[in-house]
C-alpha cells in the first residue's frame, strides 16, 4: 500500500519535474525513488528473510537485506549523477521553470509525504528517531520546493532551482555514503561497534581454570544479528562438576550479548588448536 503510493508519486515527480522544467523537483524525485525502493525491498525481503535457514544457506536469508541496501545505494548514486549533470549547466544558463506547475507538484509532494508521515507516526512501534527524522526530511524537501516556486512567482531568479537541486542531491549522496559504509562493514565482517569484544574476552578469561582465549570472531549477519565464536584453552583438566559450572558461566556471559549464533570450543591444556595453522592468527 505505502509502496504503491510512493511508486506512483515517484513517477508523477519524474514526469512532472521534466514537464515543468525543474531540476529541484527531479532531485526530490530521486530521493523518493530511494524511499520507494527501500519500502519495496523491505516488503519483498520481509517475505524472503522469514524463510528458515536450510542446508544450502545455513544462516538463513537475512544477509539479503545488506545486498538490497547496496543495490538501493547504486540506484540513488545513478539518479544523483543524472540530476547533477542536469543541474550544473543551469548554474550558468538558468532556465525558468513553469512556476505554477512547480507549485502544484510541491503542494502534492507536501500533502503525500505529510500524510505518509502522519500515518506512520501514529503507529507507536515506528517512533524510532531515525524514522521521525527521515519523515521530516521527506516533508522539508517539498516545503523547500514550495518556497522556491513561490519566490520564483514573484521574482525571476531561475538559478534558485539548480541551487536547491544540487544542495538536495549532495544531501542525498551524503546519506548514501553513510549507508554504503555501514553496509560494507557488514559485508567485510567488521566487528559490530556495539559489541565490546575486549570486555567479553576479559570476562571469559576471568575464571582461574581458563588459560587463555583465542580465535575470537565477532561479525554481523545483517547489522542487527551478530555471530560470535571463540576457543577457550583450559589450564588443567577440571572434574566434570567444575567443567559444567564453567560451561554454564560461559553460556550466561555470551547470552548477555544476545548473539544470534554463538559457538565456544574448549581446548585441553595439551591439545593442539585445530585452527592454529590457518590464517595469521596466533592460535596456540
Ligand atoms: Zn580464526
Ligand atoms: Zn584454538
């Protein structure tokens, strides 16, 4: 529902922007295209990622959302390059947009985005500040077009149109860069910033029976669901009862972090680390 509304409106913006000869409207259209794609992909991914993990994809399908975010970024970059290539020549040779058409599209834009924002904000589950901020951007982008169209009706300063367009497109690209960086970190299996690996390793190392912790790996499936694994070397061979106590202590520690997948390997004092030769890790 929200998807089709956005989709239809994005097409109206692109066609309308070209018809009324306003690059500011085109840059708003690119922004809304990004939103439409994000909603559409969220919709499709919501269905696909609910599919359970299987033998071929043992972690399930959540990582598709990272791929989708990168594809969305590529579309936004392509759209931004197009708008900027249209807008820059107009800085030197400004063209007057059809201000009446521009005003009409701006009123439509404020209405559609305002209604969308109002509807989403009424659902309390979506009150995250990120979403609030984004909805505000959607509306403010169109308010800016509205103001410029009103100014152009009174004074003939056509350069305002490409200036607004370039400013808004740079803002879009700034957000794209931020999102791409976050997605790339997930792709490259960076340690999620909210996980304090040192604190976790210290806690795992605290029991006197533990000689050391190595092969510590923390990464994220999709930015929200994280994976943890580690090898724990024991200093001796404690009796079963003590071993049980140790295991449940490790388990409780790791559980606090809420990892979606976690694995701990226990090594005996004289046991060679199975992965010692792999990669550049010190192993033991
Ligand atoms: Zn390793
Ligand atoms: Zn090991």
